[in-house]
C-alpha cells in the first residue's frame, strides 16, 4: 500500500503521455518503506511449500517494485498471460533472494528450501551446494542437512520397533496397495568383483490422491544426522527352508480357466479395442494404440472411463541381494506389515522372472504366506512369454513371411519377434497386424477355399 501511495505522488514529465512511467522524487522513502515491509514479513514456516506460500514470504511493495523493474513500460502494453507470468516469476525469484539475504539467512523462503533440497538430492555434492549458497539462491549446507533430518524424524515416527518397518506417510488407508520388488546392481560386471553394489528396492503403488497433510507439522531439526535403529537394517532369517507339496493330486486345468466376467471395466476394455480397430481401419483416427488409450485415460476423476493417477512410494532399500531367500523373507514381512496397518487383508507383490520362482517357493514353505501372500509375475515378463507362445502357435502360418514382405521388420528382426525377445518390436508388429486384419478382404478368400474343398 505504501508503494502505491508513492506512485500516486510521482509526477511525469509529460502529463498527457500515458506511456511514460512516473518519476519518483522520494527514492529514499521508497527504499525505506520496502525495507520496512521486508523486515516485517515473516519467513516460510514448515516444509509444506508451494507457489501459494511465496506470496506470504514476499511483501506486496517489494513484488510491485520488482514487477515495475522487470516489466518497465511493457506493463502498459497488452501482454499475453505467458509474458505476465514470466515477469511475475522473475520478480518472485529475486524477491525471495532479497528476503533471505536481508535476514542473513534467518528467514527461509520456498525457493531456498525447494531448490536447495532438490540440488542436494540430485547432485549429493557438498561443494555445489556451497557454491549456490554463496550466490544466495539456496540454504546453507548445514541448513539442508537439518531439513533432511527433520524429514527423517517425521518418517521414523511411524516406525514399528519389532519389525523395523516404516509406514510411508503418503499412503492412505482404504485404497488398494500393490507392491513390487527388484534387485539393484551397480558395477556388477567388474573383472575382480570389487566395488560392486547389490541391494533390493521395494516400491508401493496406490491409486488416488495423496495424503493432503503430508508435511503438516514437519519442521527442520536441530540435528544434522540421526542414528537409525538396528531393526530397520535387520534381515529376517527364514526358518523353514524346504517347502511341502502344494498339489498332492494332479492339477486340473479347469481350475485356471477364466470365468465369464460381466464387470463393466472388462467390457469397456473390449469395446475400446474394438472401437480403435474399426476407427483406425476406416481412417478416422491416425494415432497409435497407446496414444489412443492414453487419450481415454485422461478423463476427469469420477468419469466413467477416467482413471485416478497412481502414486509411487519408494520404501527403504535393503542392502542385501534380492535373490537370497532371507532377503525375500524380509521383503515379504515389510510389505505385509504395511498392508496390515493400512487395513488390507492380502499382500500382493510383483517381481521379475528370476525372483518369481524363489518367492513362490517361500510362499509354499511358510503357512502364513500361503493364506495372505499373492505373488505375481511382472507384466513385462508375462508379455514376453505370451509373445513367444504366439510365435510358436503361428509357426508355418505365413505370418512371418507376411511381415517380411510388408517391410515392417527384416528377416532377422522377424525371428526375434517370433521368439518373443524384442518386446517393443514384437508389440509393434502384432499391433499393426491386428489393425490390418479388418482391412483384409477375407470373404473372397474363404469362398475360394470352400470351392477348392468341394472340388
């Protein structure tokens, strides 16, 4: 408000020229008022930061002054929304540096918190963090460590001492949770086997909005480091190594037959594929199968065909190879604890083909796992096995020759498609074949075959 009064008091050299900005005759008063507003404005409190929090840290007088500084006479012209947002973003960025610098680093701003934490997480370089701090753009290195420690303390509040499991704060109760586990191998092909890293990563998947109060009450810690409880790194040793026979009698294939499913989602998926093939064959749409389904999945939340965004939560890394049975047992216990606390009866874990057999064997060996654990093979491995099955089934049918003659793949590439080794190339070949099927004049060919049979 004070800056607006000073602008009103200023006089222009040419009163009739609206494009000339007013000249301030009281520059000292202007600077004093802006400085006073900066001192009175509190810094950012807490770590739940966003663009809506920037306005609370920057006084209106400082923002108006910087808008005039960056915009100049262009503010009187008709600017686009993008140009106005560009000027506003620059003004807010410089304004946050001024607030942080004037307080000698005591008032934190969303820019200094967000950029500092991101830079430290991405680079993990102390020197780079110090370099940006000296330029006045981020927090100091010690402040960033206090920031990380505060986040760690908030996560450890959900630690179960017995199992050493932490409940991720952005998972909500009542929504379906799906886990996946895999190995992390770094420098595993060294000649001497040294300086390699083998660990196990667990991720949780859940659809729906995140917990809105994720960072409420989280404040920077006074400490720079923490002592992690030993239970978090403990590997659960498996007692039962040998599994009993699951199927005593012969397995009936009817047990695994797919039942008639009248669910609306399944019928909608079939209708979507049919609509795509028909529209593509008629030339109504030019997009591919993936882009077509992506456009349908972007519907609004609550829409009939709209899907909620899936959030991915990375849990703590186990510093042990994933193919060991003790490590897999630890992974199962962690996932089962999270699922139980969030009210889910069964624990669903997806792994790759190398871990699938071991995890199924572990499930058979422990009675508790038989009742509550559901093991799934990853979608990529299922698709590759299915592609190989299609190739074996279609051998000698002329499908490979048709693909080669069409110029879609070469001879060697066609062999990889049939064997199910090149996933992306095989999926593309089968999609195009499926799209081309309705365009083939099948009627005359069938008539010719029937006539030959009658002869």
